[in-house]
C-alpha cells in the first residue's frame, strides 16, 4: 500500500511471544516516495515491492539508499518501491507517465522482482485486488482496468464486503489459485514491456534484480521445465539485463540476512545486493558507470 501523506512513519512489529521483530522509522517525501539522500545528478529509479521500499529497515538501510551511498552521490536515486506492488504497477506507471521526475535526466531504471510477483501480475494475489490488470493480446500485455474489475459480480461484492475480516480468508482467501505457465508468460511479458517503454520513451536501459524462489512449492503449477534459470534467460532473450540476487548464506555465518520473524531483507542483505548492482553497472554499462567515477 502506498503512503498517503509525507512525514515520518514509525513501525514496530512484535512477535506473538512479545519479542520485538523490528522497530524502525520510514521517512516519506512530499512526492510520497521513501526518502533517499542522493545528488542532483542523472536519475536512477528503483521500482519494486516492500523489498525495494525497505520494509523493516530504517532509511539508511534500504537498497536504493545503499546504492546511492555506494556510487558516492553520482546519481539522483528515487525509490518507487511500494509494499504489495509488482511489475504491473511499474508498467502502468511508465505507460501513463505517472512520475514526471522520470523525464528529468534519466539514466537507469531498476526493477526488483521475484517469481511470486506472478501471483500479482495474474491478479491471483489478494493484495493485487486494486492493482492494474493486463491480458496478453497478440503477444503484448494490454491494460484491462483493475484486477477487481475482472472478477465476477459475486466475487466483487463478497470481497468488498468481507475483505478485512476472517470470513474473507475462509470463503475466498483460501481459494486463491496457484500460478500456472500462462501466468508466468504474462509476468515475463509485463517486465519486458516495461523495459521496452523505458528504452523507447525514456531512453534508458533497465536492470532486473531477480530473486529466485522455490518453484517446486505447491503454490506453483509450472512443471519441471520452468526454473529460475529459465525465467532469467527468458527475460534476457527479451533484451532485459538481469542480475541474479541468489545469495550463498553459508558465506555469511552468524549474520542476519533476513529479518527473523518477518522475512524481509536486512540492511546487510541490501548492502550485498547493492554491491552486486554497483559492480554490474560498472561492468555492463560504461556510460552509466562513468557517472560514478
């Protein structure tokens, strides 16, 4: 859910046993994006969900802020991450010129994503209810209104009435469908289309930060032929630059990469990813990397 007003938001998450999972503050700017201290140089825009937004960490530990720090103030870095978002919100924003700042000396767009976003792009996720809906038409994703508008009259009525109650989970939420191959096709095409628009309209390359998931999980009905490696290669074949975010946890013994009891990345993991992105930009995008020298 996107912030509704600027200011400082304090969030404290407590476990069932009373332990504090995290106790942090989020600074929201006047444009309702999360604060990133950076220069007024070429623009690097980050898109994504709560991982990109930085749920559970303070302002200085978000991925966009760490990237700004690692590149020594070379860029104007903007964090467009919003909890619950997926690539469909990114595509819609680029299609509609939702963010005017993107036309102010843009240099690079970064989309952080994972296969579970296919639940959102296919409108199967509960938190995609009010988000944009797309369908493939002649191989291209076409906007079809909100996810809610595609549901039956009965489902819309039940969801509107029961959405925030336990009854919703019992009657509707527990009946969410798994992701299937056609849903993954839509997911890939939405990301690829966003990258195409970034190049055509804004004149910038797009890097996808891909976080692999366990595709053998019962939530996925994809079959053995669809793997994380296959999905990343499919994106690369569409001209998208992809960075694999998989981490060897054994390389960081005794260190917290995931917030215990929560599941979001810690500041340490965001720094590891930020360093990986910085190095990838330096090796693959000479003109972009030159800004950081």
